[in-house]
């Protein structure tokens, strides 16, 4: 149901628990008390009912209906409109989830509109109901308690982000190649966390500056100062986280470049070694080719006289040169001439 909790308080104590908004309006006027109405994702009819009863500004009402607002503080006459961005750290997924709560406070009323499970406003109500002297200080005390709860819920987020950053540092120097993606994701969460936290500083300072003008009780002012101190500490952590992650990206880029350079150096050395082996193989092949040329050349030189000798070594009677007086010298001369001629040819062609 959109109406989560609804009560009328008199002198800091719960006097009535109406079942509907109309009953609340009637009882708060009858008892002269303060109404605290807690809504969860209300519909337009309920919000417009509140707008009419408490004279809420239509722009603030529109923001409360649509949600997805940045953290901010706006004053419309006697009414304050506050948007807070609570956060919680989800251990199972190691992620930060952001909620949204809108708070209207004015003379004699507090309206809270939540768009997510966080913050735990039931705990805030129980805390204040157990301290009636604080609740009796009016709507400003309720706003202080809600701010305090939101800021207290930031503490586990800070611890979770710190743990994630410690893990990233181990991955970074452990050579994990997927760490860059995690750094980017975590940096986005930290920036969202900053956008939730930093506006609270301005908001709290504005509330403290206007405390005297709007007659805010001194005890509430002290509480707001304490919340401001906590917010400044959380904001400091968030800023440090962002700087650390940005440095981690720079270190990761440097380490990646170094690893790439080392890999290129190893590839270059391997290429040089391969080129050297190829050169040696080529030289060996050239040497072998030269040897083959020499062997082939000498084989050709020796083949010429062998051919002539083979021809005249055949036992045929009808060979004219056999009975010629100059046949034998001429055959020898042909053998020598062919051998010398081939030698000169191979020599000129650098086969020998």
C-alpha cells in the first residue's frame, strides 16, 4: 500500500494512527498536533490530496510524482522540499544501489515519499518515538533524523567501496587483464555516490544559516552540525576513492603499455633470430648451390671426352676415322678442346 505509516503526534508522542489521509487532516486540526505521513510510490490522487491540504508547490509535487531527481533543498514559503539520495552496498553483487526519498516539511506536518526501499524510515520513526522530547521539537527534528539516517547508511557503502578498491589494487599488479572494466564500473558508482553526498553539504549549511530566521531549536541545530561533520567525512572518502580509481586507470594504462612494449621487444628479438636463421640457411643454400654448380660443371667437362671416347669405343668396322691417319690425334684434340671450351664457359659464368 502507498500509505506505509501515518500518525498524528502531540507533544512528541503518537496520539492518533489514522487509516486515511482525510482522517489525518481532521485529527491533526482537532488535536493541534503534528502529522507525519509516510508514502511509498504514491499515486497522483494521494499526492494531489496532500498538495491541496498543505498548500504544496506544484513543481515540488511534480518532482515527487515523477522521481529521478538530484539531491536538493528548495524552500517554498513556509514549506521545505528536500530530495535525498540514500545508498546501500549490495554484498552479493558488489554494487551500490541508490534510492530516492522526498521530504516535505511545513508548519505542523511532515510528508515523506519514498521511491525505493532505502532509507529505513521505520527505524527513524521508532528512534524519534523513543525520544519524545526530540520529536516534540517539530518537523525540523524529523528532517534532522531522516538526514542522520541517510548519512549513517552511507557508512557501509564507504566500507564496501574501500574493499572493492583494495581488491582492484591487487588485480592491477597481479596482471589481471579484465581489471580495467571493473575500474570503470566502480568509478561510475563512486561518481554517483559523490552526486548523492556532495549536495548534502550545501543543504545542511543552508539549513544552519536559516536556523535562526526560522526559529529552529538549538538541539536540532546541534544535530544538523553533527550530520554535516559526518557528511564532510563521507564526501572526503568519496573524493579520495575517485582520485584513487583515476590513478588506477593511469597505472593500468602504463602497465598495459609496458607489457605491450615487452611483448613487441620479444617479438622483435624472435624476428631477428628467425631472420638470422634464415640468413644462415640462405648462405648454406647458396654454398650448396655453388658446390652443385662446380660438380655439374666438372661432370659436363668430363662428359665431353667420355662421349667421344664412347663413340669410338664402339666396335664397328665401318667408321671412316678409324683408318684415317689423323683420326686419333684429332679425337684427342677434340676431347681436349671441348674440355677447355667448357671450362672457359663455366669459368666465365662463375660456376668454377
